[in-house]
C-alpha cells in the first residue's frame, strides 16, 4: 500500500517502524481476538484506511489545558501561557464540553485556582509525528474515541483561537507556539538534585548540573543497568529523595551504629543539595528511568492481585484451605502497592492502559525481572521504555510525583551542604542544611592570596568576614561566606608556613571548619623532605603548588582526599615512585602501548610483586562471565582479542525490525555482528541455527575503556600481591588521568 495523503507513512512503513505485526498485536493486546495473528492484517488495513480518509490539510486541532486563575504572584489566564511549552497531544475532535486533554486535578490547581482553557490550532503535515499518531489512532476503542494527533517535539504551530472551557464564544488569538512534552505546571515547581561529594558539588557550582555525556564522556555510553542516561540530569521535587542520593543510601535516621560507621568510612563528611527552579528548565523533561521501572512494577503487581481477587470472588462461597485464606486476605487487607499514585482509584484508566502497554516492549526475561523488582533491573527496564512513554503518561507521572530527567545542563538557584553523620543520627534534613554561596570558585586564587598578604590569618574570622546579620540579603550572605573561605585558607597557609603556630591559633580560639578539634592536635612538624606526584609539572613549575580551593578545582580531579584548602604530600619516596609508576603505566594503557597480553604476562610471572596475581584477575572476570573460552572467562578473552560482545537486546538496540529473542548468523551479520562461539545456541524448526550472544571488533573508544578496566583490576590485585601502591580506585576513569594531579 502506498501513502494516501500528503506525508502519511504507508501501512508497511508503520508496521516496520513498530517492529512488525506480532509486536503490534502484543502492544494492542489483541491476541485473543486474533489468535496467532490471523486477521490482524485486516484490522490494521481497516484502521489505516479510516485514518487516512480523515486526514485533510490545513488541519484544525484542539487541546485543553489549565491556566492559573487567582494564583498569587503569577500571571493569570492567557497572560500565563508559555508559548514554548504547549504540549504535543491534541485531538481532531472539536472540544465542546472540556472533556479532552485535561491533566488530572488541573481544575484543582492551588485549591480551585486553575481555569481550564481550550485552544484551537492549525497544523501542517510536517508538524505531526505520524508514527506516534497512527499508533494512538489504531489503538482499540481509544483511538476512535480520542482521535489523537501527536505533534513532533519542538514543532511550531499557530493557535488561532482560545476560550475558557464551557464558554461558547471563541476569542481570536494569533500566536505561534512550540509543542513540547513538559508539563505546563512544572514551571512553577521547585526541583532538587543531590550529590555525595565535594568534588561534584564544586563542579556544579562552577558549571551547573551537567549530563554524564559532558562530565564523563568516556563513560557516558556505559550499558550498566544503573548507569544514568548520558544526555540527562536527574531532578526531584522531594528534597528528602535528593538527600538520599547525597548520602548514597536511604539511611536518614538510621542511627550511628557500627554498621553506619562502616558505611560512612572513606566518604566525604558532607552531602550537597541543589535547588533548581522549574522556570529555569530549558530542555525536554521526562520521568526518569527509576520512576518508570518502579511504577510499571507497582501497576503490574497490583493488577495481578486485582485479577486474582476477581477470580476468587467468582468461585463458590464456601472456599476452604489455601484459596479461602487467600480470598480472605485479599478482601480484608489492601492490595500490594495500592497506595502508589498509579494505582489510586482516581487515576484515569487511559493512564493505566498507557503504562501497562509499555510491557509489550519487554522481553520475557525482562518481564521476569520486572516481577522480581530488583532495583538495577527496574532501572534498566525504565531506560529501555523511556522513549516509549506517551506524552500524556509522562505528563501525568511528573504531575503525580515521578522524578524528572532533564535533557541538558541546568543551573542551580541555591545550594546547601549537610553533615551525613547528623542526617543519619537525627533523621532530619531541612533543619541541618547549611547554605553554600553560589560564587565562582575560579576567583579563589586571587582572593586567598590577597587575604594572606593582608594578614587575614591574624584576625578573628568575624573581623575579616563580618558577623551574620538576620537582615542581610542573599547576595550579602554569599559574600560573607566567601570571605570566611578566604580567612580559612589564609589561616591554614599561615599555619603550614610557620607564620602562625598551632598553639597561638588555639590560644586565640581560631577554628577552621574543615578541621576538627584543637589545631595543635591537627598540625605536626614537617619531615625534612616531602614528595608530590603530578602530571601537570609545567603548571607547577610556572605557578607553584596550589590548593584545590585556590585553583577552583573540585576534589575529584586529584586523587587525594582531605580538605580542599591543603596540598597533599607523602614523606615516603617509595610511595611516590609507586604512584608515578602506576600513572605512567595508565598513560601507556590509554595510548595502547601496554597491551592486555603484556599485563596478563606480568601478572602470571608476578613481576614487581611478592607472588603472581594472574589467578586473581581471572577470578575477578569470572564474576562478569562464567562462560569459559579456553582457560579464561569469555569476558577476559574478549579483552585480550579486542572484541565487544553483547546479547540480542544489545545487538538489536534501536533496530525495531530485528527485535527478537535470538538471531541467525545471517541476521547478526546484517547488523555487523557474528555469533560468540562459547555461548549456547540451538537449531530452530526451520533448520537454522540461532544464537543469543554476539561479538564484533571493538571501536577505539570502547577498546581503550576495556583495557583501562582491566588495568584497574590488574593494579588492585598487584598491590594485594605485595606489589607497588596503586592509585586506581573503583571510581577512577581513563579520562581523569589526562593532565591531573596525583596527591597522597
């Protein structure tokens, strides 16, 4: 069949785009009506013919949204219309009674302060997302009832008229607006972002909250289940949830037990929370993968119990034994996840339907993982489904508490830090927040030198920075906190250089917030020789050694710890040499000059250590792949040979025409892959061999990451075998080795 009108895709193109008739049959849940798909092609042809017949241009479409009415401090009615965020879901049905496209509880905005408005717009064929529109229009029952037209995100359309819902008279309105999926009310929301380290906090203060593709470009393509989506940053309207991220665990109020002591060991003492105004968001905002995966599990598990209860209620009244007890339990208690937003009694059925339809994009294995509810699996499922969330479902989720994923960098409007110990001990967050000034840390170098030269260290902190004034403005508060940092750096410099003794500092009651207790206990006489390792020798020779605060560099750029207003050294030349040797080896790895075979050969011989550590490396890789390729795990063999490997989902990612549980060798070759020999395969009924795991030559970027991951394990096990000290911690990435300072 060929296109019937304008730019409408053909039926064949639509079916191909959505992965074939079998996939559509499952998405529409019509398997009972069309067993084995028999007759489903006629269903699609009839839907397509009816749809194409009703497409004429210019096309008039309608949409209803709620605008503020009587909300203090914000524009009202049409004056509040955001022309950049109009929404993508419209209808071809003239709205006469305000019954289409109204978000849940919109009329209740601000306690009755929302007024529904209906907009009439004119669109052209290039404004419409045809594949999403056709998917909605072919949907059983709802397609004919709603006659949805889904616009392309970012499409410019002309609004020609508007009226308040339930009014009869239209008001002429000539405006060009942008269709976008952001919830209209989100501009008035306050979002939060939590981060666990001073390193990340300083980077955010300098450059904003940036996507992984910017701050960790070498790891942005990670396929790890819990790896963030690379082009998005994560926000929440719940400050408590942001604090959980800053703590790296839901331990608020857990109490300072020995277990919590171990939990905090080695972590930064403070967590950081950033506030973001919804009005500052410029990019696409969708529910994050955690919310999508969790809410889908909430719905499916609740739906199972509802259906089971219906089955039991339809049985005989005198049920006994297990079934009788099961029925009583379900009838007397609440159903699982009944308190979640997606399962509330007032949740629109079409929202539940949209959410349930996401299951059709999952494999059988992923459906099992959904049922298991393991956090990492739910995150992976959410990432896969994020692009399939309908605009109205995404809008509804954001309006009902889902966490947000914003495309692109966002700038915070406020920042706080809090003591992790205090949060765990007290169970409080808002009460223990300490505001952090939003000042450019690049100014720190000049500020700290000036403060030292002017003798700030010889004054009391309040004398240099000023006292807190309840009436001070936010700008005055930021300036005062910045001068407090200047004073602290000046005091530490004076103490380190011997200009000020720790005893004198204690006698004058000087206290430095980054150090605990008496300064005399913290400062000790220096040994005659100290060592510092760096890859930025030219910079050090030209400008001298500086603290991280002085150069505005976050903690994560160097590999040392401690306060950012001090410089780390070692008194042991052997430690410095080991660090230097490891850095040189790491650079050789990134350049391809130290190969996997050479690393494993040294590990086998025990070069530079008290014993070989080859078997340690092999055991480590067995955790990622139990399938063996000769005498090594396949995952390690892949590193040695320089190949990338993955399962069917990995191989067919983004290729809807190849979505399957297994592929033949020819099908894999068409996608640029070949079967991975050690993994299981079978012969199908058609006589063709089918495979589930495949490999291909690794790209240069993938190869560098692959080798560097081996190098990190190699370093760690070498140190455990009595070899040199390693600077390779679990969070270290290849790119951080380039031009950064190593201190210990």
